[in-house]
């Protein structure tokens, strides 16, 4: 087994066993040049995927994934890339962000060669994870980002341009965009709490190193973390640069979801609470729901009839440019003003209803444990992360399924797989509720009541996805 040198209390050098994870972390630290080459390869691949389809004609209805570059890029990007990036967060933490993300690479490159300005207060505002996620999610539905290459280029290219500009303006050789402004930063931060691996600083070894007067070379943490306090995977991008620093930081294993139980009580915020309840379990549900919802269709037909009967034709005839509302006449896909307005209203209403219901159930769960305590409430909301993450994964993978269905690929396995994933995520969430309640009370009765309200919240989320995949 590989070893690294540690110094014991007597000052003598002694080998400290190094596990396979730590050895991998050491490899990452020693091979940053290789990692940078990989990053630039991903940047080039990403640029091809979002730029080339946008400048080509839209594919004909007879095109297939295997003979049309646009469809192939759409399938690869939205059908494979993004769903499995979400899975990587749960399995390996934010290694995607630290090693592969093209926006992070470009932002750090711009920062390395930029102005190096101080980070302003508005950039550090804690509401950006929710606002950025909701904004890109809703705008993506307005312009049909999953279906049309120009929409993909506008949203993702705009985000990448923002990452470069922020990198150029603020910080030096760091990733200010990734830490504060990335539209998926909040989602990745939550999902990585479930990962079974993370970089961890050992406080005792850190202090021992300081007591010996050691002055190791400073580590450039691209996300501006306090390395001596590194205990959570939420903001760590698993870039490997700090492995072995002061002989105290190591890539190590942990029980899946243990951070949710043992760390979130101190770190959970109102922003996390809102992102989980109104964002991932609310707005995101509405964004995936509306196109399949019979309620949406019935409401649109009812309003259209009312408008026609009152001779108000302009909402049915007014069309916006494609970059405001979907407008592709050649594809027979055009949103009029009524379509676009109802889309926004439906997503907002779904977010409000789901978020309010979940918030109420979480408050009831918290009150079953003790008097009102907002920190405890935010902590309980983290128990919903597994189900929230699986829901978004299933929503994104619906693009994959629809494209495979168009190619007549057998899909008999889809329904059972979706049901199994929802059941597993719901069971995990229920287990987390039970574990978290045990931190706040010894009363089994209180824990049962609190977990019961948590189970009701889980049922609400599962019911929303049941409607989309089976109820409608």
C-alpha cells in the first residue's frame, strides 16, 4: 500500500498508511497538467456540441440520431451528458466541476489572465443559487431549450460567456463564477452532500503541523474554501490540489448521506430550504409537467374559447421572436402570447403549490420535535435531497426516452426503472428523516410524528412524478 510521511508526537518521521482514495487524490495533485489537458478537450467538445448544431439547418422529420449531427448532439448533450452529470454528483461529489466542467475551466483561465478585482458584495449574495436555477429553468422552457440548438446555444453559451466575464473581472486564478453565480451551483451543492467520498481536513493533524512550525507551499483553492475547515463536499470541486496539504487533507470515504445527517445541522441555510422546496420540488416539477398536463391543455382551450367569444384575437395571433418564446413555423412549433403566458403561469403555480405544501409539512415535522427552530427546519429539508435529485434526473432523462422512442428502441424497462428509482430515493429520504430527528429528541413518539410528516412530504413529491409518468 502506498504511504505518505507523517510525523508523530515525538517528532520522528513515520509512514502513515494511505488508502486507494487518498492515492487517487495524490495522483490528481501530481498530474494537474494532464487534468488541464482533459479540461481543454472537454471545452472543445462542448463548443462543438453547442455551436455546430446552432449554425446548421434544423433536421427533417425523417432524420435519425445516427445520421444527423444536430439530433446526435441533442441526444448526447441533453440525453446523456446532463442526466449523468447529476448522477456523478451523488456518486463522486463535484469532480465534474473540478475536472471536466468547461465553464469552470474557462472562468479560471480568464481569472488567471484577468484584472484580479475584489469580489463585490452583489456577487456573494446568497440568493443566487435559487434565482439562477429558476431563471434558467423557466427561460429554457420558454424557448424550448431541449428541442432547438439555437436555444441551447443562447442559454448555455450565455452562461459560459458570463463565466468568462466574471472570471476576467474578479479574483486571481480562481473560479468566482462557480462558487457564487453558476446556475446549477446550488443543485450540485445539495446533491454532493449524498456522495460517499469527499476531501476532509483532519483538525488535529492540521494543528500538529502548525505546532511543528511547518510552512508548506500555499494551495490555490479555486473555489476559495478555508482548507483547514474542509468537512463538507458542497463547495469542494474535488480538483485534487489540496490532497496531502499539511498532511491533514485527504480524499476519504464516508457513509452515503452522512453529511446530510451530521453536517447539515450547522450548515443548512434558508437558501437551501427554498431551493429544495420551491425550486427542485416545485419549479422543476412544473417545467417538466406542463407539456404533458391535461390541465394545461384544458385551461388553454377554455381561455382560447373565451377570448374568441369576446373577439380578443391578439393573444392568439401575437408571436414573439424565438429568443423570447418558441417560434419555429417550419416545425409547426410556435408559441402565441396565450401559450407563453400560460406556460409561465403553470410553472409558477406548480412551484407555489408544491413549495407551500412541502414547507408546511416540514414545519409540522419540525414542530413535532420541539418549539419552532429555523435551523432545525432547514436541516430537515435536506432529507428530501435524494428524492429531489432523482426527480430532476428522471425529468431530464425523459428527453432521452422520447428520442429513443422515436428511434423505435424497446422501452419496456423504462416504467419499472422509474418506479424503482423513485421508491429507492423515497426510502432513502425517509431514512434520513428518521436519522435527523434522532439528533434532536430521544422521544420515539416525537420522532415518529416528525418522520410521519416527512413521509407525507415524500408522498407529495412522488405523487407529482407519478402524475407525469403514469397518471396522465
